[in-house]
């Protein structure tokens, strides 16, 4: 595993030490390399496109750290490398457990409330949505968001999906689009894929998942998806989701309005259907499909949809 010459030169120029070893490699929304520098530091080098979005993401990342959210320090970037590629370097932070001590719904709800408060004054004009929350696309031919590639497009296999998935997603999408709630900035992928826990203290990774969406949308996303983890598709049941909503109200110091509560439940349906469609794209139904086919009607009733 290697860094290309341009990335090597960028890293030495920005951090003042040459890379001597690549000890980790992964690709998802970003190409990530764990790199040891000649001075002994270990850093995460991320390469991806989306310069305009990354500028906002970096601003949010640094604001969260300044507000006391524990996260890998953003050491350099985002800087353009050419060919639409952008680089950042973060401190390497591998420590922490997959689950918090104590009650996970409460711990995650408190974390989201802290992040939303920390990012309240960060400018986010022009921030494009993450794919899984791109419910406000303008293509009338499809329910699902525009895909990153044909391979990962649920629309391509819609005829093979359980018919209820597209139907429930469409009803949930209509409820979210009708809400008229203002956007806030927050992290839209808080779960064991991106959060590690040192006791009750969260270490938050993947700041590329920053979005500007209504608070209720962020909360509905968390209520469903905080149980996800590496290699383990999962969706929280309705009672667990309700605990997240209640814990968030306590952490934020306010009650959700009836409309916010409905939008949170609608978001849980939208995201569950989207994730279920991706289970089929990856080879077949799994835990999320089973969950939403079992309780989707009840979620839609809670959403007023």
C-alpha cells in the first residue's frame, strides 16, 4: 500500500515530515490511508472529491473540536490536489470501544444535541446533502436519491424489491418535504461505524457526514440508525427510537413539537427503506429489511403519513 508522489509531497509540505509507512487502507466515501511519518506521528490521510462541500465540513469539524467535542484533530486541508481530488490529514485516533457505558440511546441523543449546539453558528450555505438524506431531489421519475453510480442505484432493481419499500419511502418522503422546518447543521451518521467511546466520552469520526437538515430529520436518522455497526446492518425498534427522542428532548432542554415528532418518525421510515434497498443491492434482505417490513405501517402512523 502506497501514497502516490503528489500525496507524499503534499503530506511532507503540510506536516513537515515525510511519510515512511502506510499501515492502513480503506475506501468508502473517501480513500483513507493510515500513514506513519518520519517523526513518529501517525495520521489519517483522506482523498476525495467535493471541494466546496469539504470546506464547510472542515469548518464544522474544527468548530466541534473547539466546542469540546472529542474528534481527531484536522491537521491539514482540505487542499486541492488536481483532477477533482482533495486531501485532508487528521490525527490517527484508533482508541475507544464500539459501545458507550450505560444507556446507548441516551448517550447518542446527548451527543447529537451537543453537536447541533456546537455547530449552530457555522455557515453552511451550499452544503450538498449526504446521499441517504437526499430526499429533496427533483427527479419526478424516482423515489430514491440520485445515485453515485449505477451499481448502487436502488431504482435499477426496484422491480426486485419488496413493493412496500418504495411505497413507504414515498409516503415518508412526502411527509418530510411538507414539514417546512428550518435546517440545522449536524452529524448524520452517529453509530458504531463512526463513533468510539472512552467510557461516557464519545470520539467522533467521519465529519464528511455533516448535513444541513431539520433537527427532526437528524433525530429520526439517529433514532433508527444509532444501533448500526461494522459489518452489522441494524435498525432500532420503535420503543428504542422513542427513547432516543425523549433523551434528546432532555439534552436539548425543550420538547419537540408535534410536527417535529412526526418528521422524526417519517425520517426513520425513509432511511430504513433506503438502507433496506441497499441490503438488496449488496446481495439480499437483512435485518433492516425485516425491521421496516414489520413495523413500517406503525412508523408511518406515528409520522402522520
